[in-house]
């Protein structure tokens, strides 16, 4: 930050007269006024466009993203997937992936002449004019066109700090876990290893409370550790076994039936809700293996607690619910429209849960096709060997027959 910018910020944000700040810093007021009236430089123009793009990305996240995820949206903008966000025909036809650069700089080394020529041909202008027109696009226009920014995460953090954009507010609540000491105990099958190589192998869940003006609303969750996808989120006025059973039934339905989730591990705390007879019988009937952490240790179920932390910071701290129904609608919309299809997760290499599952499905399909191709190749080779062997036998038989007739 320059000295002149510091003086201007003191006047704008803290109402400190610029004359006083100039005297403290031993600079003249004439020099400050010269800086104020000077034309905006190329760097200043790009900073203004970047601030606009940061604000737009922050707004699209529901005012929940911090600088790392906002930076990911800027440098790698995700185009809407046709299966998740409707048809791609809504996007402009001339979408091109170029890096934002000041107009007075030469193109970067990773942008080839061929790329510039294609972009220029698509827009009907010369390469330099096309680059200049792209640089003049506003931040929201760049995001709408899918154009990536070339910027560091620290610059994005500085932009958010300068604009007062804050993603989180910390608030701590008391837990709901009430242990039933007479209930059967289940072993800890995860041992704080919250990873999974495939979907439907490890699930975690828990229950949290949501305050409303009508009274408390309770939310139960089931999360797949492989993709971090929230499979079920039923709500109720009471944190009982019926709510936990509803969550399991919803998760099984989302995954396509009991046959697809056989022997999945479901990890929870040792609360009486998850050790009740109704819940344990339901899990046994669906061949779900129950797993439980130690009493009083939130780290044994850290993945489920992490989701509740995200829900608290990104939704609950920003809303005051008048009714339970309003809370249900807001949370349901956040899960279905943002968390599962769009929210970037650091454990998934900054991909969303549904995008990660689609990528896993694609990898499995390609592996199956490769195996089928190898099997067809082996079958063809065996057939060829059998055919070649029969031909050799036929030739050998004819040779012996001819030699016998001549003798």
C-alpha cells in the first residue's frame, strides 16, 4: 500500500483528516492532492476490476467464502455442469479461457499465438484489440464468460480486507450428546481416519440444534466421507431415535437402495439416539455397521463436526429464523443449491461433492472399458491361436497322406 493510499483510507474509513495524517507522516498536502487528481494507472484499473470480481465471487458464495476459495473461483471458474445447472446453451458462445493482464504488458508465455489468434478470430478483431477488450471487461462479466484471472491468493485476501468482506463469524454452542450407559457399546472402526477410497464405504453423522423464534429445530445428518456429500438432512422438533432413523432411510434412498450400501460403516458419537433399540435394529436390517467414538471427544467425529461448523458460519450466523419452516427452507436450499453441487472442499482438491462423484464415476467407467477391451483382446488372441493350430494340423495331415500315396 502506498503512502497516499494509506492517507486516503484513513480519511475514508476512520474519518481522520488528511491534513493531520500528512503532518504526522511529514508529507505535503499538495503532493497528496496531486496523487488524488492524477489519472488512474493501468495497475489501478486492474485493481478496480479485480475488486469487482472478488465482490461478485463472494456474493455468489452466499457471503461465506474466505480468500482461498474466492481465489479458486477466480483462477479456475467452474462452468455450470449440464447435469447440475441446466443447459450450457445459457452461456455465451464465445467463451474463451484467457488470463487477465494489464493492457500495457505483453501476453504471458503460457498464452500461445495460436490461442490469441483463435480468440481474435472468434471476436472478429486483431489479437491486441481482443486482449485489450477482454481486459476492459468488468469483474462480473469475466465470471459470467468463464474467463480466468491471473492473480495470487494474497492479492485476493488483500482485496477482501480492503473491501471489508469477511467469510466467517465464530460462535460456540453446547453439545447435545447424552450417553446411555446401559446401551450396548460399538467399537470405533475409523480411528480418526476420515478418508474413503470409494463411495458408500464410510458414512458419518450427528445431530445439531437450530434456534428459531418458535423454538429449537433439530437437524440430523449423514455424510459420505469419500465425496463429503450430504446424503440426508431431516429435521424434527425432537432429537430422538425417529429423527436418526429418518436420516438413514433418506441416505439409503439417495444411494439407490440397501443393495448399494451393504456393509457400509456409519460412524457417530455415543449419544443415546444412536444406541437406541429402534436405530440399532434399523442398521442391522440394512447391514450397516455401526461405529462410535469415545465419550466427550469431538475429534473422534471431526468430519461431522466440521460440517456443523460450516453450517453455523455460512448459514445460521447470517439468519434469524422466525419459524421452524423458514429454517427448513433456508437450510434445504443451501444444501441442494450450494453445498452439494457448488461448494469447494479442501479435502477434494477444491472440487464440489457432486463434481467429485461424477469424476469418480467417469474413472470407474473408463477402467471398466479398459478391462473389457483387454478381455476382448485376449479372446481374439486365443481364437487366433486355435485357428492357427488347426491349420497346422490340416497341413501336416495332407503332407503325410501325399507321401503314403507316392510310396
